[in-house]
């Protein structure tokens, strides 16, 4: 790379940026930017790093701030399904989708769509998206990041004049409900598009007694079984679904890299355990004569930690995500949490009569999960027998793991790698980069995402973005501006890869 080129390039960028600020220069912009960019290697930080920084980084971060202000509460960020702020967020996203060259509509479940037909309106579409609802006292990245970065990447295709050459339709979907805060049912938006929405859920009510159907009607939708069922996409009309999301965990930060590729979304089992003992006076019943369910529960909880720290490999035919993972370190293959515990009657001077606690077990391998859930159940029953208390264990929820599509994973790996090469390496793990590594870590998502629902419609792929301290579902949630850039750039590279299919 000659120094002169760098100077020309910087001059061109300054010119373009100035023009962009004063008028709409879409066509000019497309011509003025030299492309494709050849990776200059590590010696030239700053060269390729200029690529559409205004759209892919600065505009995205500004939009995330703006969206983070759209809240139902003036003190904290909160947007629940069909709330006034959620509807306002949808309108804002539609404006940004239009700005990226997409035609937009809101569907019968409040999802906001933006679509471009590309070069072939009838080819199976590439879907991109994430959710626009939030938890209560949320951060501004969870969900919103995946929508806003996708819009930015599509906008770059538009300004470069590539959107109409895209070999298939591109559609961005801002899903109306993923967190399930208002109606205690997750993935309302994406399950409707995927065709797995259960019409009986229309009768679910929120804390004020308003049903999903009534909430939809209040937002000018029909709110009927038919109107919701009609949202199901025909699988033949869809090519795949790709979602970028913050990691919500600490692994990427520990690797020192901004991007990771998700190979699977963990399956989950939720159990409720009830331990019945004999209730009594804390002062009068001798220790040797007690049947205390609290101690049995405590011992059980410690046994769960033990089992999940040293899990056994699942036996038998592997379902779901197992087939593709070979080089897994088996420790860490499963995570187990006891997050809720109640005792009856719950008084400091009473030996409890009953203790209830929950167990949440997750793994990307369904047979590992089943094997260790059975070990957990066996262990609890054994402890209860020994202590002379009665235990019942109920499986409340079971969801299989979702494997991300290997074909999409390969494309996302290449895209993440290309994005990381283009950006200045100052915040990234220099030793990993100097190895010529650049390889984005492969991760398992322990959290559910819209991609999980979309997997019953089409192949799915996911990118994770590093977030500070792994913190999420909190106003302290944070993603560095340059990491956001890496994320939207990776989505752009991914789409350019698909664009390249045309010429193959
Ligand atoms: C968000 O709201 C705060 C407080 O009202 C305001 O100061 C800030 O300018 C707003 N930011 C954006 C990007 O709208
Ligand atoms: C458009 O896509 C459809 C469906 O994949 C295909 O049958 C058709 O040949 C394509 N048309 C063109 C012009 O490539
Ligand atoms: C950086 O990457 C190297 C090589 O992949 C790895 O061994 C090391 O743990 C990483 N260190 C940090 C701080 O990220
Ligand atoms: Zn999320």
C-alpha cells in the first residue's frame, strides 16, 4: 500500500463526508468510494477502518441512544409488548428501514418489517432481525443492536448501489416480543412468523387483566386466531435467518475479541422440586428427631452443583445440536441454577413444613441435558429418602437445543474475520491477531433468542458481540462503539458474501 493512496483515500472520505452532511448524494457516494477494500494487514491501522464509519458505527450508536430514550418509564428503559413506547420504537425503526431503502409494514402481531426485493423478488429471502421489546430497567443494546446494525448494513448496500443487485429479497424484522415480560410468554413475535404461535395464548392476560387479543385490538390489529395464524411464512419463501445479539456473557471479553459465532442455542429443562418434612417448633424438637425439608433442599442444591460441574456425557442417539460438536471440553457443557426458593411457613422460629425450589438446566446437547437431569432427580430422591422427607419433582418446561446451520456459520465466521481484519486492532487481543488467527470464537448461547423460534421455519445463524463485563438486562449494559462497528461490518460482509453467490 503506497502512502499516496492513503492520503487520496482520506481526502476522498473527507469530501464525501462533507457532501453527505449537506445533501443527499447516494449515487455520488457509491462512485466515490474505492472498492473493494484489500486488507492492508496490521501495519496500516486506520486505512480500511474508514469504511462507512459514519453509517456502520456513528449512526448506529446515535440511533441506539435515541431508541434507548423511547421508554414507558421516565426513569428506566422499559418497552413491553405493544406498550406506547414499544409502538413508538416500531415507528422509529420503520423510518430508519425506509432510509435504508426498504419498504415497511407492521404485521398483525406488531412486528415491524422492512423488505427489499433485490434482483429476484421470488427467490427465498434472507431474513435478519432481533427484538425491539426490553426487560424492565433494561440496557439499550439487548435486541435493538441486532435490528439497528442490520439496518446500517443494508443502508451501505443501498448507498453502494448493491441493494437492487442482491440475488434474493432482504427483509429485516423487528420482533414485537421476545422477553415475554408483559404476558409471561416469550417469542410472541418470532413464533408468529415461524408459525409456532399457539392461538390459545391470545387469551393470556397481563397484570391488568388485558388479554393479548385485546391488546392487539387496542393497537388496531384484529387479534384473532386467523389474523395471527396468517403471519406464518412459507418455508420455501425463506432462505435463512441471521441475528446479531450482544453476548450477555463474559466469554468474548475473556478472549479479547469483539465477535463470536454461535454454533447452538442451549436446550433447557426447568424443574420444580417440593420437599415435604414435618413442621415443628424451632426450640422444642431435638435435632435427632427432625424431618427438616430445608436441610434436604440445601443438600440437594449442593449435589446439583456437583453434578453439573462434573457432568456425564449423554448416551444414546443425539438429537438437536450434538452432531456437529466434536471438540468440546466436557466440563462447562452444562449449566445448572437454583434461582428460586420458598419455605413454608417461612418463619425464623419454625422448622419448615415444606420447601420448594426451582432448577434450570441448560446444555447445547439434548442427550447430555437429559442424562444429567436424570442424575439430578436421582440424587435428590436419594437425599430425601436418607433424611426421611418426601420429595416430588416436576418438569415444568423442556426445550430442545437449536443447532445453527453449519453453512451459515461458515459464512458468518468468514464475515467476522473480514470485519476484524478491517478494524484497528487496538482493543482486540493482539496476540490472537499476531498469530494470524483472527478466528472468531465459537460460542453456545445459553440464553434463548428469536433465532430459536425462527429455527422451526428456516436455517438460522447468529453472531455475538462483546459486551462490557458480560453485563446485560441492566442499564449498565454496554458495547464499545468500535465493537458495534465490527458487528455491522460483519453483517455487511455476510451480505456481500451472499451477493457474491450471484457470480458463482
Ligand atoms: C435522551 O434523553 C435525554 C434526557 O431527556 C436527552 O438529554 C438526550 O439528548 C436524549 N438523547 C437522544 C439521542 O435523543
Ligand atoms: C428467481 O428465483 C426463483 C425461485 O428461486 C427461480 O425459480 C427463478 O429462476 C429466479 N429468477 C431469476 C431471473 O433468476
Ligand atoms: C489472547 O489470545 C490468545 C491466543 O488465542 C489466548 O491464548 C489468550 O488467552 C488471549 N488473551 C486475552 C487477554 O484475551
Ligand atoms: Zn435479547
